[in-house]
């Protein structure tokens, strides 16, 4: 987790499509470390597709600069013993220092909540 965290900017904001968010590298790292230690027993990713995009002139709310768009399948087993699988889409924005300063993740919380309930 710590080596993955090295790619994050100190001011990173992680947003989900349901409106939740976590702001700041310390908070993002704490969130994911807690999920890995206390909720998720094992997790794997498959069938990933990555597309780099450079936004020169924003059209609406997106930031100018380099984005990495990803699509992949998530398979997770939770501490409850239940599992879930779903597709996710994620957008990473990179700052001038090539650190991720914005993440937007699109997924369905319903199967996660169901698998995380005893």
C-alpha cells in the first residue's frame, strides 16, 4: 500500500460516483489501509484496459492535463466470507509532478454492501 501511495499527491481527492469522497493523501491512504485490513480479505483485478488522455481545453468540469482512464473487473472476498465481482471504471488525473491529484471511481455499491454484511 505504501509504495502505491507514493504515486499520490499530498492534495489528492478520491471521488466515487455515489457522491462520497476522501481528501488528502493521509486520509486516502488511511481509508484504503482500513478497507484492506478490516473489510477485504482478498482482492484481484482482471481484464483491464487503460487509455491515457490529454485534455487541452476543458469543456465542462474536467481538469486540463493528463488523465489515465481505466476499466477493469474486480473480484473481492470480504471478511464476512462473502464475495462479489463487478466492473469498475476509474479516472486518474496527474499534476505537474506526475502525481495523482484526482481520482474518480465509478462502481456499484450494492454488491459491495451486500458482500460486506454479515
